[in-house]
């Protein structure tokens, strides 16, 4: 408009002084918002979703090439795999992780590498994703509680990472730590377990071809409740050893403390190899219920030593009394 | 204190309503079973739910007498048998899930569990003790047993305690729910002791 007289400018058009004095910040925010909005599809590629993920097709694809180490049993339905979880950081009910884990912030994410190791640089998850070719590993998963699943994981051997970070000769064990995000994890308010959740393997267990870093399942990125963006999968041990949402990998000389062992040492040992002959003090481990299959009209099935992976891993424990080293 | 004293047929209506209410947990499980909405492990859901409702109903039966004594609403006593039998009903369904879905009627395996697993031992014991209580719940039995009926049915204190311990011992780590039941039980038993002590003291107004 052509300003001829002072009254040509309406009082209502005058920018409030508070906003005017922060105009550069305002512009920056507007730019960031616009950029964020345009990046929305990209953020979905990073595995962040607006709400809970309970069915396939909601997460970006992550294919893996088939592996000879996969089992041929029927895989547990996706819906069961992602809505029946033990992830106490998001609540102790099986349904709570699926309801709450969407709050987990999975980017930016890096895994710190320390302890008895030469390359102590933290590795960003984007680099981890490219470290080695992705494979599809269909594994049995046996929970210490007495139920089991068959899950088509996508990942690569943990050995690939270990080789590259070069543990020293003093390294005998590998310890892992789960993320703690107090603002996003309601379960952290209760000391159900000591936080952060920690787990560990002997170095030869960690180097075994069956042990993988998991990044996806069913050909898609991991849903948060299953341990996004990177987790461990050790199929011959009880499920709690397959630690989720890893933020730190530490190589140690001494056997590391593990969360369930700290909570109840006589119930959960360091090794926790699946063994039908060694009962949990309070319940039997001789049988298991296969989720999605064993039910009202089928009896529970017999649990297999080392969860059916005895041929491949029993030699790691030759000479060790399983009742002592449980 | 002023308390509502319903007529006899009004209590019958209340009993009918309570009966229907007590069937709701079962109906939800049956419906859920057919609609496949009981989660990934429906047997665990059923076992957990029937166990919880057994404990809940046991607590309501224990709440009747303190409530009666405090409010003067003696008609509440007429609801107690139904609540007790529903507790027995849900305990039976719960027991069935153990015998059927967990062990497929394998008696040897069942007995092994009862003997070796402490939480099963106490649960099994609680259920066994419920049997004579259920069997002597009829009016005829009350008359036949006379004073001994009262003595026998005091077993409910033991049964409720065993039930809470059973729950506590089976939980992996999160004892929140068993703890809540333990607190409720402690209050309901404590109130009885308190009321008994009060009655024993000679009242200045008597």
C-alpha cells in the first residue's frame, strides 16, 4: 500500500515488539519447521513412527539374504512377535512395550565401544547398518518364562563388528548396555531391575556365527518394542540375554554383571543356556508353549537342549557342569 | 448408624444382579477366546485372569463380616455364599487350565509340579482346602454341622493367605499386584482382630 500519511498504517498491522525483537529466531524456527515437514518421509525411513506399530507395512523395508543357519519351522505371526514382549523399560505387562515403545527416540543413535579394545570410537547406527551385508536369520527364541517363538530376524554376525574393533588379548567377555531415556521410558520409574539393563557374553560365544546384531524382523526395520534400532540375538540362550536397543559394547577381562543375575542370582545365571534338564528354581524348563501354535488343543512341546542349537554350540561348553554354570 | 434394610425380595434382586456381575469376567474370556482378542498367549491370559478373579472374590467374601459389623447391614451375609462359590468356580477354571493346558491331564507331571514347585504346592493346597468349603455351603450342611460349620469355614483365612503367597511366588519380578492383594488381606484380617478386641472390652453404654 502507498503510505502517504502516518494513519495509513493501521495499529493492528504493527508487529508486536516482542516478536520483532526475536524476528531472526522466528525465521529460523519457520525454516526448521518447513524442513522438518519436508523430511517427514525421511524420518519414517529412520524408524520413527507417530504411534505404536502392531502390524506389518508400517516400517521401512530392510531385506536380508537367506541364510543356511535359519530354521525351517513356521515363523510366529508378526502381530504376536510385536505385541507380546518383555521390555520392562516400557512396562512389565507383555502388552505395554507395544503400547509405549513408540516414544523411544532411535535417532540419532550411536553405539559406544570401550574397554579392552583397540578402536574405541563410537559407531553411528547408520554406519552399523552398512558394516556387513544383511542376512535373514529365522531363529527360535525361547523365553525363560516357558514360551517360545520363531522369528525371522534381519542382521549380521556380531563377529563382523568385533573383528573391526579389534579386542585386545585381555578381552575375555563382551558386555552390552541398553539405552535409558527417562523421559520416554515409563518403566524406569520403578526399580524392577537395576537400570540400565546390561548383558554379557563370553568372547567365544560372541564370535559364534549364530550370534547376530539384529536390525530388523520380517524384512522390515525393528519395531521399537523389539529393541530398535540395534539389538543382540543369541538363539541358544534364554531370551533375556538377547539385549535390546544397545548403546554401549564393552570388552572386559572379568565376567560382566548381567541385570537378571544381579536381580536373582540363583534363578538367572550368566550363561542361561536353554536346558530342559536344568529347572528354574520356581518352575520347570522341560516344556514350552510355542506362541501362535501350542494352545487349547495342543499340548506344550518339549524344550530342546540349547534351544535346538546343540550341534552348533554345545562344544563351547564342553566340560562345564550345566547345573553349576547355568 | 442409619443403614438401608432391604426387604427379602429386594435382596433376591440384588443377588440376581450380583450373580450376573460375577459371570462377566468369564463371559469376557469366552468372548475373547472366540474373537481371538486374548493376546499372543491366550492360555496365559486365561490363567492369569481366572487366578486374579479368584483372589478378588475371596477378598470380597472376607470383606462381608467387617462391613456387616461396621454398618449393621446384616443382609450382606446373604450374599457371601454366592461370592464364595464364585471364588470356588473361578479357582476351578484356573485349576483346569493348569491340569489341561499346562499338563494335558498327565497326572505324573501334575504331581511332580505340585511337589517340586513351591508356588504350585501352595496353590494346589489352597484349592484342596476350598473343596470341603464348597461341599458344605448348602443350608442343609450348615444345619448338619452346627457349630463345626463355623470352625471349618474359618479355613478361608488359610486359603486366602495361600492364594496370595501362590501369586507372589509365581511372579518373575514385579510383585506390585501380589503386594496389593497382601495388603488388602492384611487389612481385612486386621479389621477382624480389631473388631473382636472391641467387642471383648465391656462397653460403657452396654
